[in-house]
C-alpha cells in the first residue's frame, strides 16, 4: 500500500462542461469533483474501486452529504479538492472535504459513505485489513 497521510488533495481544473451560461461552476459539479478526490484517495491507498469490488466484494456509496457553498469557482480555475477521513466505522465512513482555489476556501462538505456488498447492495462490514488501514487514517484534527 502507498503511504497516504491524514491529508490528501486532488487537483482539478474547471472546464466549459462544468459551468453554467455565466461561466460559474454548476453546483452539482462540485459533487463530482469531491467524488473523484475520494476515489483517488482510495486509489492512493492501493484500493481502487474495481480492485476493492473484486478483492473484497465491497463497494462504497454516498448515503448523505452536507455541502456549504461559500464562494463560486469559474471557468478555467485550478482547484484543489481535499479529503480527510473523520470517522471510520465497520460499515461506514465520514469524510470532510474542502475545495479551494489558490488557498481561498470555496466549498466545505461532510460526506457519509456506506460500505455495501457488491452483489446485494446491502450494508456490510469492511474487510479487516482495509478497515485497519482506514481506521489508522481517521482524524479529528482539520488538516485541510
């Protein structure tokens, strides 16, 4: 497994497809940016989505999300999408995510993710080795 610390950030750029007619990022696109950052965080841990499904019969699905839109991002902005694991339970994770532009905070979010059986889509526990790795990354300190 790769060495991923308590803080993870994924860069992204705003394209035409991300914006409304005024060149401002459409609110739903922030959700996609955050999904990509969580996916890349897991990949950096050595657990890509397809590998986790194949090796553990496990998928993750967003159960709840609270998003605060503080400032807009615009066409061609370079953004950083941060990920911190706040809580790791046997069958769920809670993330803190932030989106910034040149150090300016644009978005904050809390994302609750459920661990599901890949075949039945019913909640299930995370495999011990993966759970132990994730639990070790859980933090209450804000590093974003």
